[in-house]
C-alpha cells in the first residue's frame, strides 16, 4: 500500500526514533483534515510520523510536549486532550489499515511553561490477550489487498475496477449476522478489513467498507468509509459504506446492502449510486442511508454530498458499463386459460425516477390477483434509448421478432394508440417469439379488433427474456429498471 509524505508537525514530539515496522499508510483524503482545529491538525500530522506509527503498531504509550507560556494551563490542557481525540478520529477514518485500535486515551499534565500529553493506544482484545499478532495480521492484510487490487486493475477503466472489487466481495463474503447483532463482542475481527479479504472471519458493514477503501487506495481511487445509519428490515441501525470520487462527483457504494441473501445475485442499486438511485427494495439510496459522521468517542464529521443520480460515465473515463455476472433467466410459457376476459389496466410505471403511463391489460387468476400484459411495440417505444432497448420486426417467415440491444428503428405508428377501450375478450397466443434468432416461449394473448390482432405480452416475461428488471414495491408500484438484470425476487 502507498506511503505519502506528510507536512511537518507543529509541536515537539518526545519519542524515540525507533525503526518502524513495514506498516502501510494510506493517503489522507482531505475531507476530514480540513474539519479539524489547528491543534488537532498538528496532532493528526504527528500521528503519521514513523516514530508514532511504531507506538501505534505496538500499542505502547507515547508523548507530545507543548511549550508555553500558557495564560491558563488547565484550559489549554483540556483543549489539547479534546483535540487529540478529534485528530485520532479523523486519522483512523483515513487509515483503516490500523484495525487493531479502538482509539486512544490522552492525559495532559504540566504547568504554564510546558504541557505533556501522554497518549495510550487502546488495543482491541484480539490483539491484547486474544492470541492474535498485529505484525502477522498487517502482513496478511497487505498481501490480500495488493492481490485484489492487481486483479481489479486488469479489468480496465475505473468503473470496471470498482465493479470487480464490489462483485468479488459479494461473491466471497456473507454478512456476519451474529456479530452484527452483538456489538459488545470482545472478538472484533468482523469489524476489520481482514474479514472481507481473508478467511479469518465473515465481515459486518465496517469490515466490507474499510476493505473496499484499502483496495481503492491501492488503485489510486479516492474512497471514503462513511459512518452513519442504514435502514434495513424496517428499522434504522449503525452502518458503514463507501463514497468514491469520479469525475469530480461523489458516488456511493454499499457492498453490505449489495450482498444479498442469494449467493449469485448482487443488488447493483448500491453500486455507484446517487442519492436518488433505487435499490431492489424500491427505496432511494438517500432515504435509506444517513451519513451522521459518528466514529470515535462522539467525534462527528460531515461528508461530501452525493451526486443526485447514479454514475453513467464522464469525461476522461472509461464509460463502458460493467457486465453483470448473472445468467439470463429461463423463460417458460405460463399456463393461462385459452380464452377469457382481459381487463383494461392503464398502468403508472416507474422508469428510473420517472412516472410513465403505459397502456396495459391484465388477467386475473383464480384468487383475483392481476398479472399485467403490454403490447410489444408500446414497450419498445418506452425503453428506446435505455440499456434495455430493443427493436421489433415482423417477418412472414418468422413472425414477431425481437432484436435486443438495438434501437427501436421499425415503429409502425400504433405505439401508445390502442384502437379500443374497456375490457376485451382474448385468446391465448401460443406461437413462440423470435428473440435474437431463437424461439422463446413467451406468455402472451391476443385481442382481435376490426380483423386485426393485438398481441399482449406478460411484462415480467419480457424482463426475463431480455434481462431487464421488472418489479413491484409498496412505495413505487410497478417499476422497470433497464440497467439492472432481471431479479425474480422483485
């Protein structure tokens, strides 16, 4: 991991200049440092010195001295102690590789001529009687981070590198439910980046996010770990996630929320998200995440504002969208009655963050539950220009043909103009539909009007066949996510 030259410290440091172990130090991000007081900034800079890092590494106390004269020595001593807590809080957010410490305790004494601040690192139980060795775990973490970063770098541009890290962590981890529910555990491994990139434990949110930050640092991508509150399972709770800076704007990545219960499925609504980006739950990122900045002993920081919308490319960057490693869902024609009544059901559909009115008909099952069907050309016109766009062609030889990933270039003028209204009799449509040269058994029916047939396809079936997401939630109703793979769970 990378080392950076730090500014000269503004106080006299009384420590022995001992050889520092090979401790990796990441770059401060210039987000939290400017929020510090002048005294805290000087202390922050001191924490980055090799001599102090040696003491942090070994969990041994060290001292800073401040030369007077001081008009009020006690007030100055109190201010120094408070500044040290503030400085270390910022330092630890910027340096998640220092995972064995929970913070520091500081005692200041002296007189009006000179004050001495004695700082004692607070070491978690795992590395203070729990049998683990800081030196060995640091070496293991460095190797794992460097290996993952090297693999990600082969993927190409910055978005592909970030996607590789995101997907790798989803694939190789499972959220530690027990640790997440028992914050008072003496065992802190789940909270460390070790848990997300090695097999010492399964991580909770802090483990995911600090590991993600370290890999980004190795790649030269500016990344923060954000501490705050997350909304999950109908309640708010402590949470941590990441923000990355791309093309001058900040985007959120939440590997924890992206790591779904399904082993082979990730929620990409939490990858390079903006504040208005929807996840699989049907809720906006900004409505389920509160960056309150709480970190160490009541010290809070503010975080850069997120972009409004998810990342879609930018100047000087590789705009190629990552390929989602998921198989196209299997389409099986559903058994619907050979004939019956189709009920008019003009639907309000959420397409991204826009409400769209889509002409539709629905069939009711025996329990009275509706399933929505749409005309192919209406949907093709709606999705034109999105990641899920497709063309519709009629051939005397093949019948109805769908060409995916192509613009809708063959409209016939009937898009959105159904020539009939009200409930209509239907007959099931059993002919397979040609999708990219293959016959696909889509579920569909036809309504005949003035001698012409109007074919209605099940909306979810089209999502399965063309691999864009269709879902429903209580807050959004029916929604279409053109940039997301189809998810049966929605």
